[in-house]
C-alpha cells in the first residue's frame, strides 16, 4: 500500500476542500491515488462533484480584449486587492492584454514582450506580480463580459465567446451568452468535446455512490443514462439551460438566433491558486503521527 503522506493530504484537501481526516481516509482507501480519492469523497457525499475553487484567494485582475475575429482573456496576478486598485497596475494589465491580442494569444511570446514592464511595475509598487494565463477565441463574432468589474473591462471573471453566423440576432444574443458562461462556468462547449473517459468516470461515481443498489439491470441503465444527461446539462455549454430562459438550452437559443458556437474561454480570478497557510503542513504532519 502506498504511503499516505502529508503532501498527498494537502493536495487532496486543496483539490476538494474536504477535511484533513476525510482526505486521509480517502487516500488510505484508494492506495494514495488522488483522483480515485476525490471520487471516493464524492461517492460518500463528503464533497460535491467538480468542486473546484472553494478556497481560492489570489488577487489581481482579469480582462478581455478583442479585435475583428479574435478575443483574448488575460489574467495578471498580484499579492493583494489593494494593488488591483492601483492605476499603474491597471495600466499594466491593459498593456499586457493588448500585447497578447497583437501576438494572437501566444503566452510565451507575450510574456517575453512584457516581462520588463512587469518587472518595472513590481519595482514601482513593491509587490510581486505575474502573468498567469492567456486564452484565445476566434470566430465571426466575438462577445465579452466582465463580472465584478473594478474598472471598465477589468474584474474578477472575464469571458470571451465566439459565435459564427450571419443573422442580426447574433449581436443581440451574444452578450447574453457571455453572461451565461460567467454564471454557469461550463467545462465543455459541446458533447463531442467531452472525453469519453470522463463520461465513464462519471458513470462509475454514480453507480458506486449506491444510488442504483438493488435495482434491476434495465432500471440501472436508465438511471445511469439519466445521470449522464443531467451531467451534460451541468457541464456542457450547448446543453445547459439558458440562464435567461431555462426552458431552452443554450443550443436552442443559438439555433433560433441563427448562430453556432465557435469557441469560448473564461477565467475566474485566482482559480486554482491556494494562499499558503503557514501552519497547514505542521497540522497535517501532527495528524499523521
């Protein structure tokens, strides 16, 4: 059996936000496999599916820039919320985003082009900063949305969505689709984009949760298929109930407007970054003794 180390427990805790004793038990039950342990916690009802960023606390700004048939979502991090309000930092974010657009969303090229500007701003403000990520979308029409905007065009959630089509209605529905993405945070654009392994994993989690225990095989099959369709409606943009009219899916709304999704991207500020708790390692180590 693999050793359940403090590092493994910390990783699982950061991934799921479950308690440390629950994380230790899950890892013990799954021979130290992080993914299997996360599934075990879900099966036991300890954490909800796809828990992603419950304990994230990074600062900075997310912005979206667009031109012609391309849009870029950019995240630039800083240490504190105070710096995000600084006009010098905001100018840096704008300059970096415009450079990203100029360089077609190429992260390495953008970082190389702006690293001196970032270093100069760090020296001026006295706080560490870094260009974390860039995403690009391309299509006939580009729409964007910024949630919790600190200043126009910069905030905590940035969305860019590309839609193809010639209908005038696309310009009306596009900004609403961008807002929908910010509210519902889809993982995939279409069912075809879903990895079959992810579907099989979702089936396994559902079955092993005990929901189908004692049911006839034909009923189990219907229950599993129903669960997968529900999962699609939660995770796939086209299949999600449209936030402004839940009686229709996003795909139905786009079809009615004569549009078709070409791509989307969104960043939630600080998602996946964990502010370090200086006592966490000691706490875990004591628990393992």
